[in-house]
């Protein structure tokens, strides 16, 4: 039974008792997502058109923050989120991201979740969302991405989401020069990314985490 809890910055996240795992950092869900995926991912990309892939769509927080950025910078975003276990409405309504991010308007969070699975939805003039309800291991998609948000549960809780084989198949979705960003800075992950042809950087992490990983695919 999932539980919604408050994190240190006031934003909520989900606790999964069976795994003893949270969807976000308990030091701040919005703080973490902004720092990792927006600060070290989205904001480092120069192009006006971006194709973004997310492993683990979950609460839609990363999509919402990306949408928020695109309202200001007017970049054209195609956002594909893969999720094996979509969340029920009774959990989603307990999350308080719309209240804490008023610039995105309450309707944006709702639109992201009302968007039907497997069908592209235009959320704003410059943001298209495609949600795929799939196990990432069964994914076959004919698209190449500029930026990947690798947001699986922690390696200690779901090690198969960090296997070399899975990283390799996600890596094949990234164009040369494209970026993979994740909150983990595990040694094995960094070694695997190097082996897969990435230049690995370790920016400082958000509260509670020393470093994160940003990896650029070599041309
Ligand atoms: C750390 S949570 C992050 C979720 C999301 N990015 C967010 O901000 O709410 C990891 C997500 O990966 C999803 N997941 C777990 N196993 C998966 C699999 N095999 N394929 C696709 N998604 C999976 C979980 O259901 C969960 O939503």
C-alpha cells in the first residue's frame, strides 16, 4: 500500500513500504528533481527542440518541471515517459506539486496525468507528451533522444534497473552528443557508462547527496 509523505522542502513524495523506498529524496522532492534533472539535464541543453526520454514517469514531477521550464524558454519539447506501474488517482490527488509550482497552473499537472497512455498529447503549444505503459525491458521505440532522465528506484532496491544490459539499451536511444542524467553516482554505473562510450561528469548533488551523474555520449 503506497503512502504519500512530506519531504523537507514541503513537497510530497510516495513511500513504497514493500521496498522501503521513496519516489524522491526525503530531503526535498522538488528540490531534488530541479537540481538533478532540470539543473544538470534540461538547463545544460542548447537546442530549441528537445526530445526527452524518462525512465520511470511515476508522479510526473520531472515532466511537470520540464513543462514549467518550457513555458519560459519556449523550447519545443517531445517528452516520452515510460512507466510500468501507473499511479492511481487517489494517490496523485494527494501530491502538492501544483500548489508549490503555481506558475505551471494546476491544470498542467492534471493534463499530464489525464493524457492517455500510448497516445501523444499536446499539453501546451510547445510540449508534447507520450506516456508508454511498459516494462522498460520490453520497450521498443523508433526514436532517438537528446536527453534521458534516468529515474529508476535506487540501485540497492531495484538493481536490475541499473544492469549493464539495460543501460546499454537505453544508451542506444541517445544520439551522439546527447545526455543521460541521474541522481545516482554509483561507481559501477560510472564504469558502465564509460564502457558504453559516455564522458562521465559528477556534478554536486542536492541536499543529502554528494554527487550525481551527468553523462555525454561521445560522437
Ligand atoms: C524513483 S521512481 C521515480 C518516478 C518519477 N520519475 C517521479 O518523479 O515520480 C521510479 C519509477 O520507476 C518505475 N518503474 C519501476 N520498474 C519499472 C520498469 N521495469 N519499467 C518501467 N518503469 C519502472 C516505478 O514505478 C517508479 O514510478
